[in-house]
């Protein structure tokens, strides 16, 4: 065994039992890998980025901005936990488990399952429609099952991911208005300081843990006998820096956008589609530049590059794109659009849907 403690021995025993269950599931037939491989993408980073961008730019800016903060903050928590737990994936641990979905980061907790709970659970709850809420539950369940069948996660990884995602979703739905009110009360120095702390402290903690406390860790080749990547710790650290950078860039962008007068996602279908196409084109361009300039980096340099790239991408999505839409005439400020004209579901768009300037601030604070 790779374990030095009773806890590690117990985890290896649990993984042995769960590997047997996964092999049994995969025995149902390889044909399931195709539909479940498609389903699992509903909890992936790529699909959720497109979803959040579409909601914010083209459906409802208030709900879109809150969705972004909830999903990205949840991703930071997920990657921090992965960086601490050092959990194997089934196809790393057991060579008899087929890995239909390959990943370089540690497994505990399941990021796809956690993200699905937060993203679809939030949209389902905000819709106010029972049918959409049940549809969200169905998507979450399918994503969770797909992660197990595809060999990407142990059952325990998925259970923990669902529980953490549920806790994040509950906290967001219960406290989002209170947190926004607190954010509005902060002066510039304080909110910038808090934002830097929220984004940087998880990175510092994980870096110290990985390079200091667990600096001598190596893949336990005698126990993890499957297709284990060379440096899962480094890959996981990069994931944490990436999501932390996105949190910093996104919240910074939303806050500055509000001070400029916010932004309305209302408009004609043509305008909404044009905004999405223009905005996502720049996101793709940033990702291409990232691949060209930083694809050969590894370890901490790759993590720092990810922080900068995804921070820039999130800032573009939260501030650069909306400002471009307004100045080009593809969108307007919310005070120029009535609730009836906006066509939004549930409520007209309002600037208070995002972090605001301090209460009592004058019009000069918009600049």
C-alpha cells in the first residue's frame, strides 16, 4: 500500500471496493460510453463557460453575473480540495477500469458533479418553475452517474462533489443579497483588498501545501497501477490558479462595470446573437494565444500563466465585452430599458444585481 497512516489504508480499501463497482457498471456495455460521454460535458469547464457567457451577455445580466460568481467560487473550492486530498482516479488506481474520460488533476471531489449542482441548480431555482428545477435535478444526476461509469471518479468523489456543490448552492441562494449589500458598503481600498485575498489566499495555501508540506510526494506507482499522469499535483495546482484568476478578473470586471452604469442584456434576437458571437470570439482568441505562448509550461510557471490568462479572459467577459456592446450600440444601460422592453424572465434588469459602489456614492463614482 502507498499509505503511511490508518486513514490512507482505509482509503485504499475503499477505492478497491469502488473499483469493483465501477468495473461492474462498465460491464453493462461500451455503448453507454458514447451517450454518457456527451452528457458528462454538461458539467465541463468549456460548456459552463459558454453557458455563463450566453446568460450574462444575451439573456439576463444580473442572473448571469451571479451565476458566474457562484460557479467560479465553487471551482476555486473544488480545486483547493483536490490540491489537499491528493485523491486518485479509478483508472489511475486500477488498470482494469477503463478511463473513457481522461484528466490530469486529482479526483476528490468530482468537479463536474459539483459544478453541475451549482450551475444548473442555481438556474433552476432562479427560474421559479418546478419543471425547470426538476430538469436541473435530472441533469445533475446524469452528470454524476456519467463520471462514475466513465471511470473518471470513484463513487465517493462524486458524493463529496454533490455535497460540496449543494453546500455552495445553499449558501449562494441564502446569502447572495446579504453579501452584495456588504460589498456595496465597502470603499475601493477595502473591496480591492478583499478581492485580492479571496483570489490569492487559496493559491498560496495550496502552493505551500504542495511544495512544502507534501514536497516529497510522488505518484505511488506500486499502488496506482493504471494510466496515471506524470504530475497530477502540478496539474491540479494549475487548475486552482486558473479558477482563482477567473474569480479575480470576473468580480473586478463586474464591480467596475456597475460603476460605469452597468449593462442590459435586453434587445432584439439579432443583437443578442451578435453580442454572444463577438464576445465568445475574443474568448477563443485568448485561449489560442494561451496555447501558442504557454502550452509548454509546467508546474508553478504554468499555474501563474493560467492565473493571468483566465483572469484576463474573465475581465473581458465581465467588463470589456459589455462596455464594447454598449459603445457599439449592441446594448444599452439598464436605466434606458424598461422591464417590459427588456423581455427578461422574472424581473427587469437592475444594476443592483451585481456588486455596487458604496452606498451614498455620487454620480462621479461611475467613472
